[in-house]
C-alpha cells in the first residue's frame, strides 16, 4: 500500500491515541513490526500560537518511520498553517483528525463534529493538501449517530480534494467505543473510492485483523487500544497474515515485564523520571491486565514514582506468577 509517495510495508499500523502513542510507544511498536505510526493529536490552533506542549507532541525520531503527525481543529486556514509549520518536524505525511469523539474535541468544533459539517471538512482537507508537499490523510468515523451515517460521502469528498488515504473507525461518534463494528460501512467506503482505506476498530490480534481485512476489503488496519500494554501485537498480526498463517502466543510474564520496564525507561529518558513515571502508571496497568492479583498490583502501580520501584514491582509480579 502507498500513502501518496510513502510506501507502507505491512498491513498493521499504530493508530493515533492521545496520551498513549507518544514517541517511546511509537518506537516500541515499530520495533515489533508496526508498518507506520501517527503522533498524538495536536491542536492546530495551539501549535500555531506557539504552545510548547503541542511542539513536543510533534517530535519524531528515525526509529519510528514511516510516521505521520496528526492535527485537529475547525479552521481551514489554521490547519493549513499548522500543517505547513509541522513540516519542520519532517513527518512522512500529515493526518487530520475528524473522528475524535471526546467532548473537549468534538464539542469545540473539531474531531467527529466535522462529520456533521462535510463541506467544512472538505474545505479543511483541501486547504491542508494545498499547503504541503507531502501526503495528507484523514481519519473519521462512520458518522455522527445511527441516523447520520455519511462516511461514504465523506470519503468521496476527501478523495476529490487530493487526500491520499483515509482511515475509517467503524463506529459513530455516538457509539464512542461501545461494542460492535460496522464492517459494512467501511466496505462501502472501500468500494466507493480509489485511494487506500485503512480499517480501524476492535483490531486486537491476528484473527481480528484478518476479519477487518476480509469483511471490508480495506488495504490495512490501524491498531489502537489493542496495542495498549501489548506492543508485540504487531508481530502477532504480521505472523497471522503471513502465507504460513502463524499464531504467536502472548509472551511469558518475564518477557512482558522486561518490555514494560524497557518501555518506561524510554518514557523517562524522553520526558524525565518525574513526568515519565506519572505517565508510565497507565501503561504499567495495561501490561499486567489479566494477571493473577492484578487489582492489588494496580494499587501499587498508582504509587510508583521511580524506575527502581517499577523494577521491584516487576520482580514481585514474576515471583508471584
């Protein structure tokens, strides 16, 4: 699959996730075979106004290629300027978020709220495409609610203004992340456009990735929550989708703990131990999901303040399990 001029070697990409898909996590997922990654979403308005946090979110490294940066907002002019300024961070492509259902995003005109304003969404996409000389992609949902499923029209509008690929999350904004994926809607998008279509939603392993690909005909899948605490999921998906259809089991607890510690070390390296350990708590909780005694371990994780404490907890978990 090609996203414009960018060659994507593989079928599984890391989906953008606010507060999760930072540089440390993206690099880790690429090391396990993610075919591409996207940054956490960045406010176009905040970035163009010089917000330091927004600039930090745009930082990409050579260990996470191919990589995109994702921006959001509701002004064609501001998003175009943000995309142009983001070129300083050397992304391989620019992604526009038109699917986030969070109230603070959709409630302020960005994200999934643009599903209700297809002309504005198209104007935004056109402005960004015209502002940069790298590919532009758009991520959106099937629609706003069950009465307003307009992803096919949306995809066509994006293609018409030069968007290089689209990612479709198989739920409406109203559904948030409730169970149930509308594979038929994604399939209809795929049939309606010539640009690549990436399917997103409930892809957590090889079999679910295969279902998404087979039921929708999409070109690739984007893995979000299925990678939380499980960056090796990309290795599992790639093996399952290979001609040999190999099934790779979950790693042993000792390996999970090793990966967890390595992951958190990188977070602390990039952000400092004080900030890093606070952010590491949610990741550590995901890594131990399903472990015997996980409830007590989560309580311990909530108090972590140093890498040494994390190592001690990991040793305790390995001894108990």
